[in-house]
C-alpha cells in the first residue's frame, strides 16, 4: 500500500507508474490489480479521494472557478506536513486570486514516511507571487541554552528557509550528557534522575522520556516498574501490551502449556491459516461437550476444520520439540521465525516497528536470564526459565501504569512528542544507527536531514532542563552489541554541555562484564560508516568485532537485511 499511496500522493496513476526493475514491476502490477478490485467493489481509499477531487478540479473549469470564487481566504496550518498532492490542491483552489495564509515550520517536517514533503514550503516562496514571510523566532518555551543547541543542530541541514530561535528568559542550565556502559545502565540513570527530580518538587507529568523507536521503551518501563515510579506511555501501549508481543507470548504460553485456551484462541489463526470464526466456534463447542481444552478437543474435529486446526496442532508440537533444550533467547527467536509471525510483519505496510518490538522481546528474554540474579531460572531447566519469563511478562503487563488523573512520568517516541512541551526532557538511545536510525542513513542525505529535524523536535520539547543519554553497549537480537555515540552529539557546541560521567568497564558481580572497549575501526572501516557490497548493495556498518584475519562487521543492507561479513573476503567499498 505504501507504493500505491505514494504514487497517488504524487498524482501518478498506474498508467504513468514506471518500473525500473523486477521489484518495482511487480508493485506496478499490484497497483493495477488493486485498482481493478476497488472499481469492482465500488470503494476508494483516502489517497484516491484526494486524487479524484484534484483531477475533477483540474479538468472541470466551471467547477474549479466556482470553488475559487467561493473561498476567497485560505488558511493552512502545519504546512510542513502536506504532501505534493495536497500542495497541488492548494495551488488550484487559490488560483483565482484568493488570499492565502500558510503557517508551518520546515525544521519540524518529520513525516516523510507518510508522504509529507518539506519541499512544499520552499516552493511556496517561488510559486506564489510576492509572499510576505513572517519568521517567528522569539521563543517563549525554552531557555537559551536549549535553543542554542537546537539552532546549532538544525543549521547543518541544507535548503532551509532559515530562522534562529532566541529568548529573553536567560541561558538557563547546561545540557546534561550521560554516557552509560549499557542500555540497562542508561535506564537506571534516567530513572534515578527522575526520582531525584520528583523529590526536588518537579511534577512527574512534567518529565518526559523520549526515544526514537517504540521498542526502546521496554528497558525504561522495566526500570520504572521496578522502582515503583508511576508512568504512562503517551500515544501508545506499554511494551507487553503491544499486539505483536502478545501474539509472540501466546505461542510461548502454548509451548509451556498447550491447554491454555486463551493463548490458543489468540494465535490459532494468526498468521492467517484458514481457521475462521465458524471453525473456532465448532472447536469451542466440541471442547465444551468433551469438557476438555481446545488443544485436546482438536483431535475430534473432522472435515476441513479438522484438517486446518490439525495443522496448527502439529505446528505447536513441532515448536515444542524443536525448542526443547534451547536457551530462553534462542527459544523466543526460534518461535518467532517458525510460527510465521516475523514473515507476517515483514510484508505489512508499517511492520518495521512491530519487527523492532519483536526483536526487543528477544532482548528482554536475554536480559531476564542475566539480570538481577535471575539465572536461577535456568538452573531449574529451560522450561523453568520460560515459566519464570512468562510470569515476569504477566506482571509487567498488569495494572501498573498510572491511573486516570494520577501524576505520571511520560514515555513517548519523538514523533509522538511533536507539539508537546515539558519542564524536563530526557532524549535516550543517542547512538549511531538508533538515532539517527540506520534505515534513514541508508536513504542518503535526505534521510539524515529528516532525522536531524526529528532531533530538533526532540530538543525543543524541553523548557528548563534537557538530558542527552547513550549507551556503549545495547542488546540487539539477544546479544550485546557495541555502539558509538550519535553523530548528532558532535553537532552540539561543547560549551553548552555538562558531561556527567565517563564510565569505566564494570562487572555485575555475577561474573558478566557489561562493557569492554569496542574497536573504533576494523580494517579501516568504522561503525556507522556507509559501505557498498557487490551482492547486497548499499549498507551501514552497525557492529564490528575481531582483529586481523578474524575481523568481521555486521551491516544493515536495508531490503537485504542484516549480514555478518568477514572483512578478509567481503571486499567492501566505502560509499
């Protein structure tokens, strides 16, 4: 749908859609098939509504003149979030001499993934005769150091309309920078600072914890929950309440206890396997008659329902056999892959965020085994570890989020934070590949500039105090990976920053070392660098390990996925 919507938002019908390779050719074919199906059913999507109305105004001069004369004053808000089709609409409607007033901030254009085009604001000045541009530069929200930091970051973007924020509220406090040795260390620091702030009289609802990706909330939620700090996930669900996580946990519950009817009903037809509502009703009726679980009653079904439900039973039995003896993180990863959950979300329009949450579930399993002495679960066997982990997930998904009207710390993505403001803001996970996100870096300069605008939005949410935090190591795919600080940290003027620490390698006391210095470069290549591979194409190095002939790097190749490559044989070229 993204391919189809993006074409419609550019005003491109399927007849004009171009295919440059087999990948885009197949999507053009799907576009054509989709249009035929919509016509057959007599339905239209939102992008189609916009495009049809635009085409109607464009081709019907009497109608166009009617609306041009009817609307003599046109006001546009959030102009930076408009797409090309909406901008074309605007030009048509105002073509009769209407007075046009548009309000927007090109530095806060952060919705390119939804079709927003920051170029609309730049084109406005050249395409509308003699516009009077009013720059709103005096800021009444943030202290001077915060604004100076925001100005310093955003000036690195090219083609801006240009503005320089200032305030007469004074410089305020320096911007605090925390460098943790792990994501757990980062979360502990943030929560302890929150507790201290609350003790000093800062209302909890005036403290915001921001992150680039929803999956990052899990570690913060766990620490807040453990320390008894009321919190609320703004504009979203807590980690263990998210749809994809609950699906994955349901499979794990069935592996632990096949007679768990609630888990059974949740995933018996997810991903879709032809077990519809009627088949499920028949199975429930049979189980009621036999006074048995759904799992055991499945053997009594006959016909098509018996065959399809039987296939699901065989899947669960296979998963139980294949995961026997696996460590908990490997068990979770195996179930996600073999159940079809990962493949389902790989093909979903906005599945990337759900995939990141599922990856974080693997991290949660790995952390659970190692954290706080919970290794005792493994001493009881892998089944004991699974039971303990499922109990832990149930506890953290219980009614622990702040109640209605209760003061609570606010957790949210930076995208969700747009338009909001808080006395104190923590921006977490400031690591290369995370913020800026590695997928955006793969898109080239335009993607990096979008990420920088997102960073600008994050910084300008703070009124009085701003924290920037990153971790030297972070759990990824159930394994600890080394990280490098975000390139955005280098764009802050040093005189504005107060560095709170310089962590040393630290042991947990259980013998596990959380931090060991990662090589800054391997074979002349560094983490965060863009490279090109003859087979996989353009990618970004996200991890490195080894020396000499043993050196290898992990690279995100976008559509080709994550790959570990030995430098001796990979023949990588800097991009």
